[in-house]
């Protein structure tokens, strides 16, 4: 009805210039929609590959596809909250991004498992670089069993269920300063991520606009960024230390949270003792901590989580690599090692890989060639 009204009545009675202006606006709008659709499709192909990108379009009305993890790269897990989808390309039957793990372990193979979250998860990251370096020394198998968003609790649980029976010779357990929660991220049965208040609000559909946003990676990303920035501006008042206003990081400065982490550490040691498996812990700083590397009055407080974790490792005789003092000299030279304050850039990954490689050899955590 509206289309016929414009075509048969409104446009004819309007002046030639007005009609031309409306047609230009409509043409530009159509072009903008097409360009946005192509951009959205290009991102999905880049992330999921050609086949999976179109498969997600077919499943458009079932589970929303956005940066909240609502594609099919994870599946719901009642105990773990979520895990990687074994039906996805390059994810094995143990929900690890790796080829199938051979059992029994081939004779002469030294199996190393890396546990962690999104910090070691990066493709072409430090885990891959360490693998390359070790391959020149002997027959090593390095398995990157990290899962984005996992906490130490989930990593321990995941190891018990899926990796304990693989008989690793060494477990490298990475620690990030938001790991002291039991669950930082969770998914519901439809694989929709329930995490921060911003994410929960983004998943709430109150209008057709919300419906559209929840189905678009780009629109969801923009919305969360705007909401998170507003929330951060609201919280940043009255605090000298940025981590104190951030829900995911401030827990590392809370003494009570370390009691649970110590329990996880002891349980991991007990499990590994059954297999005669070695354990090493690698601790990553939160980039704002490095601003206090020469601040004598605030340094001890800034590195409080590292001090606690180093003390626990010393208590239980665990080899611990603290990356804070490793990264500090680079920042003295003006060289950044993070891309967003949490995740490493390529330079950060290479520095980390070289340091871990030296650490493993120095502490005899890997056998000589």
C-alpha cells in the first residue's frame, strides 16, 4: 500500500528535484545495506570459513550469530559452562583445537599440554612458537588446550575430564589476572554467552532493532563497546588503579579469592603426581600494572597477585615463570607487548615464547636432546 502510494500519488505530485532527491536517498540506502551485508558476510567467512559462514546463515533463526560467541564454535556443557564444539573444523573429539590425541602415547614422544584462556589461544601465538623451537631439539608434542574465557577452575575441570588420560609429561598452566572466578563466562543451552551486564543486556530482545543487532557480529560489537565505555566512565571515578573498577580483574587483589586458587593448585598437583607429570605455571600481567614498575610507593600493591602466586608456587615447589619482570624492560624502551591490555601482540608472543623456551631448558622441564 505504501509503495503504491509513493509511486502513484506522492512522487507524481512532487517536484522533479524532490523526486530525484528521494530516489538518491533510497539508492544510497540500498547500497549501504548491500555493503554492510557484504562486510558482515566477509567477517563470517574469515572467522568460520566459507561453508560454516553460510551454514550459520541457514540457521539464522535458531541461535544468533554475534561476537558473544553465539556462533556454533562452542557448545553448552552443564559442568564446564561451555566447551569447544567437536563438530567444528580443527576441534578434536576432546574439545581441543588440535588433531586427535593418540593413545597410547607413542613411544619416545614428550607430550606437553598448555592450559589457559584466550591469552595462549591465539593462532601463531607463543604456543606455536614454542612448538617450533622445541621441534628442533627432539620429539616433542605441544598441545594447545586453552579455551577462550576459561578460568583456572574450568581449566582444572577440563583437564580432569578430557586430558588426564592422555598422559602428558608436562603441563604448562598459564594464569591471567581474571582467572580467580569460578566462572567468568557462561553459556546457556543455545550457546548464547551470559557474561557481563553489558552482554546480558545485548542478548535481551525488546524490539526489532535488538533482534537485528543480536544477529550481527558488527552491530553487537559496536553496541557492547558503547555500553562498556559508558559503564567504565561511570565506575572510573574515585579510583587510582584501573583494575579496581573492573569486575573481571579486581578479584585478583582480593585475598579470599586465592584460597580457592590454592585448592585448585593442590588438586592439580595431586592429579599430576599419579602420572609422574611435571607442572609449570606461567603468569601474565595485566598491562596497566606495568605503569607502576618504577613507582616505589605503589609497586608492591600493583604486583600483589604476582607476589601471592609466586609464594604459592614456592610453597608447593612448582616452577613458576612471572612475565612481569620480563616485560618491564621492553616498556622502559617504549615497546608495547599487548594489543589490548590483556592479549599479546606478535612481539609479545615472540618474547613470551623465547622466555618460556629458556625457562623450560633451564629448569630441566624438558629432556635434553
